[in-house]
C-alpha cells in the first residue's frame, strides 16, 4: 500500500503557471460561450434556455475529476501499457460501427450509448492512439531515423484507425490523427523525405475519396464559393461569416449575438467561434488565439525539456498532446472563417460536448504530469 501511495503522489514542484492559466481561461470562456450561444436552440428544443450550459458544466466537473485522477498516475504506467492503449483505441473505433451499439446523428455513426449519455468514440480512441505513438517513438528512435520499417509500423496502425474513422464517417478526426502522429514521429527523428512520401500518398487517397463522394464534393464546392449558394450548400458558412463580420473590432457584447437566434446552425458546437467573434470582435478573437498560442508554446517547451532530460516518452507525448489541442483549435477557427472546408472538429475545451471536453481535460492533465515529472529531478538536485 505504501508503494502505491508513493506512486500516486504528485511531484512536489510548481506546475507551469502560464500553461495552467491559459487552459483555465480557455475552459471558462468556453463554458460562458456555450451558455450564450445555445440559449435560442436550447429554448426551442427543451424549453430551458440554459439546458446546454448546465450539461456542459456537469461535463466540465467530470472532466476535472478525471483529470485530477490522471494527474496522479505516473507516466511510466502509461508507457508500460501503450500496446493496451493501441488495442483499446482500435476496439472503440470498431465497436462504434457495430449496429445496435453505435448510433448515428446527422448521418454519422460516431456515438456509443452509455445509458443517459453518449460517448463519441473517436475522442478517447485518438488519445489512446497518440499514447501508443509516443511510446513507439521513445522505444524505436534509432529505427525511425534509419529505416522505412521504423516509420511504416506505427503509420500502418494509424492508417487502419483512419480507415475506421472514415467509415463513420469522421474525415476531420482521421486527418487530425495522422497529422499529429506524423508530427511526433518527425520530432522523434523520422526522415522528412519518408514522411513526405507517405503524406503525398495519403493526400492522393484523400483527394480520391473527396471526388468519389457527392457529400464531400458539395462541401468543397461550398467552401470555395459559399456565396454562390447562400441558402443551400453555402448556408452555414455564409451565416458564420456574417457573424464574424458583425463582431468588427470590439464585438456586439456578451449575449447580444443575432446569428445565434436560429440563423447559424451548430452555434454551440462546431461554430461556437463564430458567435464568440460576433460578441467579442477582433480583440476577443486575438485574445483567444493568443491563449492557444501559449498552450502550444508551453507544451513544446515542456516536451523539449523532457527530451533533454532523457524522458523521451514524456517529451514526445507533450509534443503530441499540445500539438493536437492547438492544431484542432486553429483548424476549427479556420473552418469558421471559411479558410478550410467544414470538418466537424470541435473547438477544444470550448465547444459543447461531453466526450470532447472530458478527453481534453485528461489531455491537459497528462501534459501537466509531463511537466511535473520532468522538473522533479532538478528539484531533488537542488536539495
């Protein structure tokens, strides 16, 4: 029992204050914005204007509890079970495709029923797969730098996972998973040429998938010129652009958005940023982008420090987690602004959704754990 207690004791060092403050501010802003952006749709669907706010607050509490528990688990426990994480991730992606277990919403079969709530399988699955990639990169650094085989093995599992995600379909999650995995492997020493060859093949395959699907082609066409069909395929994007444009420099003020009054669909989920930009304008948007910038900055500092301390698993994990969170945020913002086609990716720590929020809280706890463990030896040395 004393050994277990010792393992679960947090290292006695101060956390990265800048990272902690940035993550807390993003989460609090997201909670406020879910309440503001969802009042009209919540009132129409449930008769309770704050319905989605209350549920998001409960999800945030669950996320904090789970994050607190994960924060107390040593990284060596995760590192010793990376193959288990790989199996769990692939199992979830298969499970959601089984009729009677997974259920569809808006034509996409991405959710698993868990009684009163549903879990989006791709969220915990991607975290499990990133843990596996970080563990592989720590074990096989030499092979990654010297051979095709070292790169092919982890990417094969990422391709299998991406194929399962495309069957749901979840195009955005598949692209994000492969991108983050490639980033970790590159930082671990994989040859840039080898990665570029694989990326070119993946890009060609994605182009073929887009051309073969009328649904994806319609998204690409509406993205290229949404004003050509403002009441059909381009409706959502044009309404998002109107919301962002109305925000101007300082915004219309919290709660004063017009586009959230059933003009813009998905105001509290995928297009939360558009309502945020409408209510807080350019100033608020730059503040939010700056907060995500702090997350990736501090995350990469933590990753570099861990690699320099020879804690390779923690270092590659920090690179991957901070890169995932920030890259997904910037993709979501770009989609809201019409810079990228709609991908169905949430704004991390902000968009409504229990699966996304809880997993992002766990992600943040893992990132903080890497920071605490990396600086622990230095603390002991000073003593």
